[in-house]
């Protein structure tokens, strides 16, 4: 969904944009032909948005961890850091962090690396199978996504990733946490009043967490975002999408393989 991600970036106008890690997956991108022109276009779009005044906050993940060497660096309107603090319009203090440091499985690099390549291999095989199925007039199958979801669910269950991440955020005085890493889109308030927010990804889900001018947070899919963009383009005065000059913050995660 690289093209969709680029369309999203070009369509939205926001003051702040949070990129919650795994933007450039070097574990896979080093493979020949994986990096395409559209990926370069996405980077150029981000740079253009920063030039136009959007403040971009980027917290690297385990797949682009080499960028953590730039922690604390600022390039124009682009800031790189291990973690950020976002305060919503209605006063919520949210910790913004990728989250892999709270995942025990990534401490064992060979395991995490093998898991990434196993998923990549299954994805390639899935594409080959679907090519043959379509050629025979059959519907395509998506078993690579099922494989990844079960793998992530297994590690999450073993690590209690969500509970651990939220607990440390609350202990440090935050009202909740915004993360990526396990790429399971979530926007929920737990029993103790803490917000656990996972922005998902733009490989399988195409999701973004959006803050409106009132401070209300929403989890939107690409289809919903595309519909809002279409309505705004059709009727500039429509209330369906963000209005000009309003304080809108888009918090999102992406992972481009």
C-alpha cells in the first residue's frame, strides 16, 4: 500500500506528523528490486511536507534501528528521537514510542531476523500462488497476512507487550501511549483509565490515528480516509473532513517492505 500511503500524505494538511518506526525496513529493503521509485517518492513527499511547515517526529523502530544513532537530531522540521510527548487539544499527555524495546523477542536478533524473512518468504510464495490461481480463474488467497498475525499474536501473548508498554507509560506520568511495532491497530481505554494506542501499519491495514481540533482521537482505515478526501474534494465546505486552520494532528505508523 505504498501508493496509498503517498496519497494519504499528499492529501492531508496537519501541524504535526508522528512516524512511529519501521519506515524503511532494511532487513528486507537490501534485497534487489525491493526498493522502487514509489518508495523514493514517499520520502520526497515527507521532505516536501516538512518544508511546507509540517513538524515531523520520527521514532525509529527495530527494522530501521540504524537511525537511532541520530537520536536527538533535527533536520529542519524533522526531529528524530527515541520517544516524544504529545499533548492533545484536551490535555492528554501521550508517550509516543515505537515499542520494540518492550518486546522480549527482539532482544534475540536472530529470532526477530528469521521471523522477518520467514514472513517475506511466505509473502513471495503467496504472490506466486495467487498468480497461478488468477491465471486459472480462481479467487486469490491471503495466507501471508494470517501467518504474520498469528506470529505477532504469539509473541504478544508471550510478552504481554501491550500491558507492559502501557504500564510503564502510566508509571512515568503519561495518560497513555502511542506505538507501532506489533502493527495491530488499536485505540482503547483500559480499566485504569490509560490509553493504549497502536497506529497499525500501511502494509496490511492502511491505518492512521487522527486527532481532531477538540482533541478527540480516531482510528481510521485507508478506505475511510479515502472517502473523507473524496468528500472534501467534492464539497470544499463539507464538515466531513478536517477544516482549514484547525489544529489537526495525525499520529501514524508505517512499515514499508
